[in-house]
């Protein structure tokens, strides 16, 4: 028997069992010794078919259970000086390197072969090294480096080889990178056991509970399709669904997309007190140290107390804390900022430093000051806050936010754009002031200067500010913004109808740095749509200063050619000049200077239909036709979105063809004439379309069938005021991705049976608008609410007798935000608005007509009872006789619009305005 001393050598002959043609033509055998292990020529070694290695017998026995059993037991090999094995040469060399303490790099390419080699040869130190490497990878905060299909294979390998740490690490890795995983095609191939371990893992990281629920439903659907029924796995699937915290789901998602067994439960403050510690986890938002986004949008159940519970340690007695807070004399949601700050300092608040974005849009029960205090404590790296449709988030709240969260880079305070245009107002009664004891907002002028001084240097990082729809925003607010937010690059003032030249100039033309460059010079995006109180001279000055813009929206403003010529930028990607006075030559000039334009909206520009236009600029005095403009667009741009109207004709599509092959959205409005042939060719010319809006065109069944059959990714379809003969056959194709459908004055033949067909072919709608469907009746309400329970917007006008018996079933669409019911039958009670907002927690906009009032009027809720309501529009008609008024023949009367009462709540006031137009 050979000696057991360290100098006792043994020769190990390793043969590659899977030799390739390349290795077969190379050296058949190479002899090496471990005494030269540091200088091995690996390329030459690994090119051979067989490898003879002279190694220390005792070292192999000590570090490898395989060689220990082979060389010290009763096997015949124990007495030999040469033994033979079959294994991958590269892996065996790595095993030897580990045994002899040499450097060894574990990578994604060699990880599994090393694991397999370590298990086969029983090399504990190599197994430990692999485990350490994979643990570091699994806990790394770097973007995912393992492909999902490889992760599934590693997990399966671990189960097959009883390597327990691999399934554990795989589940943890998948949990941390869940948002990445659900975007992969292989997500539906994840084994049930791995997915269940993942969703139960403490590190499960999702942007919102909706993402988790949607992913699990997609996974279940794929499994069901493959198995043709769940059969024995039904209990397992139920277990998966039980991991969803239904109390944290957005209302529209829960109402419209989930299994009926999974119901959204909106907790009340009293129910929070009643819950014990074991049930409070259902109220905790999923937060981990890896969370980057927190999306609570459209969750009316979210309160400040729920956010507080979510940032406390799981070991903390949160039940006791919540009860003590709720039972205190001053309720948590009513605490002053200083009181809230003191409370948070007394609690073991966790810090989630990776969180950079929070979305609290449409969370009406959230008290903003206390929420901001929680954010600044727990999310020190917060960069983006989206707080859309929260009227009480005003300029003072904004100042509080950027003082407490100085890293904030983007804030979105979008609200509904006011339907009122100043020029339309015929009477304007005195605004109804907000009750002082209910006011949560102070105007800018009410702020204490001493309070604001410490804030002067805050907000330096704020570069993106969205104030869309803020009708209460005034010139002095812009003056304040210009003083504080000196780094603005993105500004959205669309629908801020109270702004004038003075305010706009104070912000955009004010110099903010030592180079005397105005704010406008560094802007990359500017939205001023609807700011029609800004006159042409101011627009001209602003346009002349903007050089770096990528996005420009000036729709519904006083923009003309002179101002457009003044724009000197060359980086535009988005341009919206709809409903302005611009003409062909000025637009052609701008298009030529901005070849990177991807979105172009020209709808409502009547001057584009004129054959000639005097630009009043000698250097651009050439006459342009609309066709020449479209030729310029076709030769210069590669568009993703276009909106056209006046001047757009059949031949225009041919001119635009080179520019619209990648088009995703198209709108053809009044003044445009596309032609039946062009509409029919649209799916072939633009196969990537996801949104089509067509107004005043000629349609046919064949056109709609081509659109529905070929554009399977279509999200939006609007067919409005079109002529032609279409039928329910147009909608026989299933379009599962369609989310928004408008059928206005195009389907007068629609019956309840047709409506049922529509609910099946367009099963996932969230917005529905029907106008002129005169054959519908009260039963249609139930068809709509049962077929599309997740609708957020319903517009029904002149739809037969749908509301003759009142409104009931429509209110089963619990996620409704926008409801229009006009000329559908006089059965709506006067208390309908108050009743609707009490049943629908996210309802913001209501539009009615006095013709439908069963009691001759509608009650407008006061400020305290409005819930989330921001806009009410009530149209009034007058009767007009038509037909022959002769003896024995009674003249018939039809309703003709007279005026519209518009009630708008903003952060400062409630106002009532009467306008002539039907809004």
C-alpha cells in the first residue's frame, strides 16, 4: 500500500466524457503535476481529451470525501498509484485549484458545474465558496444578472441534488427582483413551489399590491391553459391567491379584474382599532430594503395611519400603537405638523433608503401633512412624488414637502382640467367661499414670510413640476415658484386658466443664474395648453428664449405664426399646437429644424386648410399648401403619434406614409377627410397602432373589422360623429387589450343584445362612451355594470330610456371617477349626486341634464359632503317647436340646449358658473 505521508503521490487520470470534435483532434493526453499548479497552461490543458494529474494522496483524502472513500476504504483503488475518473476537465481542474488553495473565480458560467463537482467529489470548501458567491449575488442591489430561465434551472438543480441552500437563495432572489421577473416571458414557467416560496419571502418587493395580484392571475391563467383545468392543483392556486393583501388593491383593479372570491375590503378607522396584531399585516404596505417605488394610486382605503403602521418594525406592537393613537384626544390624521413630528420621533420608524418614488394619486382619505412627515422620515432618498387629483395639495403643501424632503426632483399635482373657458362665461355669480373650519389650505399670500424664509434654499433640486388643471393657480403663485424652484426643466401648466402674461413672464422670463439665462432657456418641457389669457406678445418673447425644449404643448392658446417662427430650438420630440392660429409655412419651418419630432398634434388648426398664407416674414415668404407641409413631415420625421384635422385628405396619407410606419396613436378630427380606402389600409400602413380616434369620417363594417382583426394590441378606439353603415358585426372580434371605447353617433341600432356582444368582445374596458344609442333601456345598466365592473368612466347620452327608472346598477361600478348621464330618461332623483358620491369613493366628475330630473332639479352637495367630487356640470334645455303648427295638429317639441351650470371645487373655493356651451 502506498505511504500516507504528504510526499506520497497518486496519479489521477481524468477523461472528458463529452469530448468534442475539437478535443479529439488535439493532444489525446497531457501529464501535469500539482507541484506546478500555479503555472499550469490552462488553454493547452483543457484542449486535450484526457488529463493525467500527479497529486498528493493525503491532500485529496483530507479535502474530498469522494477520494477519502476511494483511497482509504475497501475499494481496490485504495492500493493503486493510478486511478481513473470521468468528469469535465475544466471543472476537475477548478476542484483541484480549490483543494490546493489557489485562486478560483466563481461566475455565472461555471457556478452550476462547480456545484455539481463539489457535490460529487465531496469538496466542502468548494461548496462553501459557491454558496458564499451565490449568497452575495442573491443579496446584491445591482440589477438582475441571472436570467430567469437559468434561475429556474438552478432551483430545480438544488431540489434534485438535495442542495437546500439553492432553492432558498433562488426564492429570495426572485422575491427581491419580482418586478423584473414579471416582465420576462419565462415568468409563467416558474414552478408553483418556487413561486409560492417567493411570494411568502420576507424580501418580496413589488411596486404595488396590484402588480403582485396581476402577476399571479397571469401565472394562473397560463397554468390553466396548459393543464386544461386546474384539477388537483386548485388548492395550491388558492394558496397562491391568499398571499394577496386585498385591502391594498386599487379600487378599479379589484372591481374589474379579480376573481369574484377576492373582494376589496376598505378598512375604516374603527376596524383598524378592532384588529389584533395578527391581522394588521393586511394593512401594511409591502416595503423592503430593496423597494424603489411605492404605488398607492387609486386606493381610497389608504390612510396616514396605514402608512405609519407600514414603516414600523414587524416586531413592534403595532396593534397597541394604533389603538393608542386612535384613542388619543387628537386623532392622528388631525395632528399638526409639529405634533406629528414629535410622535414619529417617539416611535422606532424604519428607514427605506432605496425608495425614490411614491404615488399617492387618488388617495382622498390620506392626510397630506402627516403623510409627508412619514415620507421624510422613512424615505430619505425620495425623488418623485405623484399626488394627482388631490385638491388639498396646494402651494403651501408643496413648500412643506420640499422643505422636509430636500432630495425631491419631481412633483406631479395634476387635477381635472376645468371645463370653463373664460370667453364662454355669460354669468358668474359670486363664488361660494369654502367654510373656514373645513379649510385645509391657505393661499400663497397668507403664508408667513418668517415661516417661508428657511425654505428659500430648499427645492433647489426640483426640476419637474406638474400643475395641470390647477385653475386656482394665480400669478403670485408663479412668482413664488420662480423665487424658489430655480432648477426647473419640466413645467406643466396645462389648464391653469387663471394665469396671465404677468405670471408667466415672472416665471419663464426671469433670469436665475449668473449667465443671465431665463428659466425658459433651460426648459426641456413646457405645457401651457388652455392658458388663453397669455397674449401673443408674451408668447413671442417666451418662444424666442426656449432653446433646449424637447416637449412643447401650446394647444388652445393664442399661438400664431410669428411666435412659432421665433422658436429657435432643434431638439423637439413632442409638439402640440392644436386649436391655434398657426399655418403651413411656419409649421414646415419648425419641422425642418426638428427632425427628431415623434409626436405632432395639429388638430383644430383651421389655417392649415387655407391654400395661401402671408407669413409677414420676408425670409419665409414662400407659399405653402397643406400637401407641401405633409410632404415635409413625411420626408423629415419618424412619428409615433399624430393628430390632424383641417387640411388632411386622402392624399395626405400617402405623403405621410414614410413617417408613420411606426405610428402608435392617430387622431383624425373635424376638417380632415381620410376616405374609406385609406381607413381600410391603416392597419397595414401602421401595424403598431394602439390608439385610433376618428371623427366625422365615413365608416363601414369592413373598415372596423380590419381594425379589430389586425390590431390586437389596440388600447383606445373612438368612433365619433361618423357616417356610413356599420353593424354589430364590426365588433365580433375579441379585442382583450382594448381599454377605452367611444361610440358616439355611430351605433343608433344598438340594442341590449348588441351591448352583451360588446361586453364579450371588449371585455376589459375601463372607459365607455355611448351617444345616440336610442334603443337602450333601463336593463342596459345591469349589462354595463356586470360586463365591465371595473369601469372608471361612463358617458351615456341620448341612450333611449336607460335612466327612466332611475340609476341603480351603474353604481355597482365601484371604481367610477367620471359619470355623465344626459337625455336618457327623466328618472334621476334630485339627491342623486350626493347618493352617488357616498357610494363611489373615487367619483370626481358628474355631468347631468335637467331633462332627466324626476323632481325637476338636482341638489348640489356642500363642501363637507362632496367626498372626492371636484366638478359637477348640469345642462339645461329649452323646448323648441318643430313641424307644422296647424289646426288639429299638435306641434312637437324637442329639447335644445340653453346653458350649463358648472360647479368646480379647487383648493381655495367652490365656484358656480353658467356658460352657454354644452360642456
